[in-house]
C-alpha cells in the first residue's frame, strides 16, 4: 500500500467513499466524507461526481445520488420491477420452524408477553417476534401493568392466512400438552425462578 493509501485507510478515494456510503443510512455530506477520509474536499467532490457518472454509464443496479445535502446509494430506478418482485416474494416465503412455534404459542395464549412465549419455547424469540410483526401476523395488544411488558396477539391477517374466521376455529391442542391451568403454574414457576 502506498503512503497515501495508508493515510486514507483505503486503496483510493473512490474505494473510501464507497466503503463509507455502504455503511450510512442517511445521505453523507461531501465535507464529512472529506473529514473522515482526510482527503481534500475538491478531490472528494470530484470523485463523487465521477463515481455517480460511472455507475450510470455502466447501468449498475445502484445509483449514487446527491440528496438532502449529502450523498447516498440508491437502487437504480430501472431495477424497480426486480425489487418489487423480491419484496413481494419475500412476504410469501415460508415461516421458519421457530416462527411457527412462536406464532402457535401466541395464537393459543394471547394476549401474551414475549417473556411468557420465551418461557414456553425455552429460547430467545426477539428476532422471531420482529419477523411476525413485519409480516403482519401479530400485533401489540397493550402492556402488562406490573412490568410494562408488551402483550402480543394475532391479527385478522393471521386468521385470513389460516382460512379461519375466529380463534375458536383453531384446532385443539394435542392431548399431551398440560391443561391450561397447569401451564399457567409452569409459566409462573419459570418466570419466578422457582
């Protein structure tokens, strides 16, 4: 690596700009890029314009645009049909086993807190809850008075996807699952650490 590359922290100004812009969620002003890269502002501005033009000429899947006082990568508009298809197909994707188990606990025990679902499943469910919320299968249903924990319940979209009109239409739980009163006792003992 050359002395300039060592000072820059990247092979060249263009590579430095690309690396920074891949990390940012908001437009990054050229002055900020110059400060971070320790490159002269005119060099950074020139490189930003050259990269933007280069990406456009090569019809890359992304575009470099100056908006809201800064620079940011965006998906190229000509790729919109592809992105739309990916987003829609992603919503059609099957749920993982963990998501199905979590959804089942919520469906049968609702409204229920994340902690209670975790106690039943025996694992952390934070990521799964986020997935189920994003897909519109569950929603928040208030908070618990004592702890402030959020209650979750299924949505009408959940019923629609299952092809049922109410929770009463859910199939009965298997015979080997403890009675609901026994399950409450088990959950209370797990939650209290007894």
